[in-house]
C-alpha cells in the first residue's frame, strides 16, 4: 500500500474469488478512510496490469465525508484469455491527477486450478467452526486448492459406512477429535463459492490397528495385504508399521499395505468413491510416510513387477502404477499425491496424477545423493519435476511442484521468523514451484501434525505473505508457465554473487520462456542458504541499493523491467539500460534500485 500523505487511507481487502474463469467479473473490495475534518471528492481508479502493460482502466467518483470510514467495491470484467495473471492497482486521485493513495492485489484468470495450484490446508472440524470466515481469510492469499488434513475417521475407512449424503454424521479421528460432517459441508460449500478445489486427504496404503487385527487379536484378511521388511533390512523385521501416537480408540499405528495388491486397491478405491458419494470433495490427496528400504509382500515375495517386468522391492517403485490405477478409478475426480521426502518423485512426475506435491525433509537425499537441506536442493527438484512432467501435462509445459517444507520446526513459542519463511518462498517461487504453508484461516504450518499450527505469523510477516501471494499470482506467467533454467552470465559490481544460492551472496538465477529472459536476484548477503531455520534464528539479509548489473542475454532485448513483492505493491518498473560487447559477448547494463529479499528482472526479447 502506498499513501502519499496521512489524510486519506486506501487498503485493498481482497477479491471475491481465489480464481476466475475467462470473462468473469472480478470484484475488488477496499477500505477507505478520510482522516481529515473536510469533505473530500475523489476518483477511485482501477488499472489492470499484465506484467508491465495496462490492459484496462476505469474509475468512479468517491465522496468521503469528514472522518468517514467506508468499504467500497469496484468491478473489472476479466480478460477472455485463459491462464493469465494480473495485478490490479486501485488509486485514489484528487484534483484530476494527484494520486493520494494506492494499493494492489493479484488476480488469477484460469479455467481450473491445475496449472497454477496454490495449496492451503484445513484441520479443525468442530461443531462451531466458522467455515465461511476461515475460507474468506484463506481467499486473501489466493489459495485455490485445500488439503483437508485428518478430516477422516481412519485412513483405511475415511468415512464411517453409515455416513450418507443426507446425514454425514459425526465421527472421531485417530486422535479422538470429533469431526462434524456438517462442518465439512460448510467448508466445502464456502470454498466452492470462492472457486477453491477441495481435496480429501488420507494415506494411499495404510490401515490402522483395527484393520489388521480382530478384537480377539487374530489377523484379519487385510493382514495378508501388508508390507513386510525384507531380510537384511536395517530397520528390523516383520510388518512395516509407522506409529503416529497414542490413540483413545487404539488406532495409533499405520500398517502399510502393498500398493500393488489388487485386493487393497479394490478396497481403498471403493472407500474413496464413498467419500464422493457423501461429500462434495473434488479429489483425493494421497499421502505416504517415510521410505523404509527393501520390503516384500506378506508372503515374502516382491510387491509386484514394474512396467518392464522387473520385480519391485521398494514402495517408492510402486507409485506410478498405483497412481495411474487410482486416477482411472476416480472417474474424473482430481488426484494429488505426496511422496514424502521426495522419495520416488520421478515416478509421480511421470504418472497421470493431476497435481504434483512433495514434503521435504533435510535428511532425505535426491536421486544424485544430495541432501534436501539447502535452497538450491529444493530448486533442483522443482526444475526436474517441471521437466519430467512435461509429456504428462495438459499444455506440454510441465507441472508446478507444491513444496511442503516446515520452517521454524523447533520453535515452541513466539511467532514465525520472517527471513526463514520469505527466503524459502523466494527460492521456490523463482524456480516455478509453490508452497503449502498457510491455511486454517491465516495460520502457518511449522510441523507435520497440522493441528499444532500455533506458532503464528506476526503482523509484519502476515503483511509480507499477502504481498507475496499477490506477486506470485500477478507474475505466474513469468514464474511457472513453462520457463526453463538458463545459464546467462551475470556480474554485479562490488557484490559477492553465486549461481547456486551459496550463503552470504546475491543468488543470480536465470530463467527464460515465453519471449522473456528472467533474472532472479535472491538476497543471501549476511545470512545462510539452509531452508529449515529450526529455531527461528536466521538473520534477515542485508539490503543493498543501486545494484550495477551486467547481463549477457541470449537474444536481443527491447525492454527491461523489475518487480518485487516487497516494493511498490509488486508494480513493475521499467529500467533504462545500455548495450555493449566484450570478450564474453553482447551484454546490457542496468541499475536495480534496491534489493531486500527477492527482485525479479524480466527482459522482453526483441522480435527478429
């Protein structure tokens, strides 16, 4: 928000939806305040920008009485182009051209959520939850798909058998929390009103204690579908069991089923169909737990065979076949999936899953043996995901990875540490990914059990996250619309730089696509390159001004602009530049006015 004086206030409260179809009408709401004792006759102007271009402009007269506070709304008939991001700027103008206040908001015009997923979460389903109010708060962050965490009764039986559309009922989850079906219904309806998709979370391969043992302790039929640790597995022997915690119903353990067992598939797919018969979820968000190495089925045989006919002894090698079968069984419903630790992510990337998502832990390693503990490690996986998924994406540009990575994991009091959150987000968004971190209204995850989301954002971070959400939407066509990593040479006079996000440098990260070359400047000066910031002690980067940049473009450019979520509400600013040539090739030089966390310089290529 920008106020040129303290007399008039303008603050955008949000838009009426998280996503709009082409040609929809967008309603922007804003709070205005006349802080003076005089009547003010103003003009409220709306300008819609795509990148640096104004594509629409209109306005209306606004008269504010002395000391009046009023909520106003203004409408924009959205563009007919699909999958486009826009930045709306509202201005209060006096005396013809004197801008006295302005604010901005992002708008996503997309016919569905799958190209630009922006994940949020819910985890409280008590009888008195104000579903509409929570969804409204999530809407301000442009969340367009919600993971409903631990909404279900049991992983192998998400809904009690007696639940019906007319009477969904009340049940308890494994931890003994009461889940009200009518509360879920209110969430689903409110989210749909905002054009948000709703994904029903549960494990793809887990049954709890009562699924594998009868009340007398004897094994059930499902015990034959279990996975067992193979001989020589350093985790031990016997069934693969993951302990969640104490459960009043005695269902605190997950017994892992063989994803390739046809009987298990028949069971779990039928359970998912029951969900959709009763509640208006839009799809299934499948989850997993950690990989435990070499395993077998209950009889000691391989889990199954790969598509090439080779025996499979690792669960992560079953994902593509399972997901493709699940997608077929869902009958048009959406499917998203979390390969925990990004283990087996290459199988997911090449499956029919609709949306890609991964929970990262700093001790897990990628396929090259590199730990997922730095910003660069996350960026590398996002890049690989986009590339591997291209043949399986609707537009051939690849799918954008939603990254779940718990910042400030060991904090037990206070608020989230802004540098830890913002630097991780900058790296992920610059690479073409997105984050799951905000939900349950305006809470933020910092541990894997979502109901423990009690380390809140402070006022400063909450404001930054709104601006970051606006920025990610407004510039989605430069961030996550098929861009590829480039290797243009970049020099910044007098500053330490790196191409791989090293500590205490300015990270120069180059991308290209859609007629633009893009230079991301991520500021790690005075801070480190690890993303987890367990204790919330990461230092803010040292801000710099007047960065003298020398950039070697792959093609001739005709315009240079810079934008940042933290400056001027994300508005693009054109930069003057000079051209030259030296031993390194043709270059341009320009000055970036300031860098706090993350600046994006984008250069429009000249048609030749």
